[in-house]
C-alpha cells in the first residue's frame, strides 16, 4: 500500500539541503566548488570510463530490442487507450525539455572546437572538419536519446500498466519486494532528485552565459557583467515560475510548441543565409561518417583507443550528463506518453530527436565550418564557447536580427526546461503526484534558480559541466536497476495468465 505523500516528502529534505548548500558554496567560494567537482568527475572517469561507455551502448541495444521485439505492440495504458497529446505537441514537449537550450549553446561551438582540437589527426584539416560533425551526431544522437527513452519508458510502463507512482524507485519497489527493495528504492528516489537538480542547474548556468553573450553581440552590453547575468536569471525565474504555476496542458505544452516553431524558423534562416549547398553536402557526409564511426567510438576502439583524455573531456562527459538529465526527462516524458505503444514510444523518443539533432548540427555547425576560412570563429569557440553562435550569425545576412531571435529561443528553451524540471521535482517530492502542489513547484523553481546562479558565478563552462554531471554518477546504478526491473516486468506480464 502506498505511503502518504507527506511521509515521502520528508525523505527529500536532504536533497533540498544539498542543493542549497551547493548553491551557497558556489556563491561564496566558486573556485572551491569548481575544483572539487572537476576533481571528482576526473577520478571517476579515470577508473570507470569503459563502464559508462558500455552502459550507454547497452541502453541503445535495449531500446532497439524493445522497439523490434515481442513487446513492441504493448501499449502504455489500457489496450484500447489512445494518446493524451497530439504527436506534434508530444514531440515538442519532450524535445524542448530534453535538449533545446543545449543545442543552442553547442550547435556552433562544439563543431568548431572539434575541428580546431580534434581527438586525432591534424587540426583544421578537411578530415577533422568532417569528423567534427560526426562527433556531434554521436554526442547528441542515439546514445543520448536511448538513455532518455529507457528512463522514461520504465516509469511510463509501471505507472500506466501497474499503477505505480512516478518516483525513480517505483519500478524497483514493484519488482524487488522486502526491506532490500525498499532501501534501494528510497536511495533511488533521493539520488534522482539530486541528479535532476544538478543537471538542470548546469543548463541554467550555460544558458545565462550564452544569453549574456548574445546581448553583448547584439546590443553592446558588457560581456562580463555580473549584474546583467543576475538580471537575466531573475527574469528567467519570473517567467518559469509563472508558467509552473499553471497546469502542464497549458504552460509547458504551449511554451514547448512555440519553442520548436521558433527554433525551426531560426535554423531555416541560418541555412538560407549561408552556403546552403555546401551545408547540405556536409550534412550528408556527417551522417555517413556518424554511421562509420558509431561502433569504433562506442567501443573506444581503433584510433579512439589512443584518445582517452579527449574522450573523458567530451564523449564520456556528455554520456554522464545525459544520465544526469535522465530522471528529469524520464519522469516528464513518461507523464505525457499515456496511450503510446512501446514501439511508437521508442521510435519517436530515439530516432526523431536524433534526426533533428543531426540536422541542427549540420545546419548551424556546418554553416560555421563552411564560412570560417581563416579560423577566426574556431578561435572564438575555444576562448568563449557561448559567444561562438553570435560571432557566426554576425557573418550572415541579417545577423543582428538572427542574434536577437537566438536570444529569444535560448531564453524560451531555458524557461521550458526549468519549468519542466520544477514540475518533475514537484512530482518527485509529492509522493509521485501527477499534478504536484503549486507551492512545491514554485519552491523547486527558486532552488533551481539559486543553484544555477551559483554556477554562473564560476564563469567557467568546464565547471558548469562538471557540477551538472556529479549527480549522474550514482544515478547510473539506479538506471541499471530500473532497466532490469522493466525487463522482468515485461517477461512476467507476457507469461502471466
């Protein structure tokens, strides 16, 4: 029998305390916070890099089996139940929550960085230029969205088929009974809250830094103004707390739809304003190169075996960051996916966003690579990643207008992501309630804003990324337990009369 929500709420007090403590440390001693986070992540990767890569690749295989195997037609809900949201609204919400602001931040900066500092080969060569886009496709493609898909599918299946709540530990409780199961589930719930808070706070930090760079490029505001960063953060907090006060069917749904429409318009304008044919050719080559490098990179074989430091800094950091976001995206996507079949769910959550991400990097990154003849944009990306997008836009027709649109898109993506995260954290600290109390969502909105603001004060992308993935390291074990619980439940449901 489920415990009362009030009892469950008490177990999350350590999570709120931990987030507040980290925020205070970031505000009072940002260098200490940064050094400790980077050291912790580095030590874990040095010891277990192969394990994290194997887990991420294993989840890709599990997603493929679920989409093609004997359980593919099973529905998330009653057998005759139909989806709650339209396909476009559903896709918009899951995509805006999962990666929107990150794609804006890294869409130009990452390909330029990989070209200038490739994992192997000659910097700036045609080979490193081709490889740069393929690397981005790997980081933002099948592995990332398979992590999200499995995390979401586990919660959706147990909730809609077995009536459990949306807490990360619910599948573990349902399959592993007794004191051991309850202890593991309790730990999973707490770790999930911390992973969500730290992962989303990292994106807030990066987003504020990029918006500040965009305002400097467009309107000449000071590039390193702390007051401006605080103002951006305050405006963002007002926007997402106002949205969080409403229901998901209104605030998050409409914000997500507007986000995706504006992002598509922005990408189309960049493509039309740049060397369009060259960009299309580069996009096609990147898809071929992605397919060619998928297995060697996923197994850290071939030339990748000699690029261990680079893999730690980029590929493995990304994979762990996706795991950090998995409890957040998982709960949110599960909540909006009633009525989908397992096959429909996996195909939509893995293949559609992977395709969109490849197109995004092909257009934005491909445009930057094509017009960066002297390497000036690459030097900007290496020195100040948030500014790389706006430096590229200034070289295109209507650059100032595009930069203004980019600032709006980044802002709205961040509002949607944090709005969704506050909603998810409200659920997780309200006994898994599908519609958490408004006060709980607003409380988490404030906590996320403070934690994100603390990361802004570090003014370092490396520190922001390290802090964001700290919470994901223990959640990796939770994700493995959840995946096992799903496989066991599917087998039992198929064999039970």
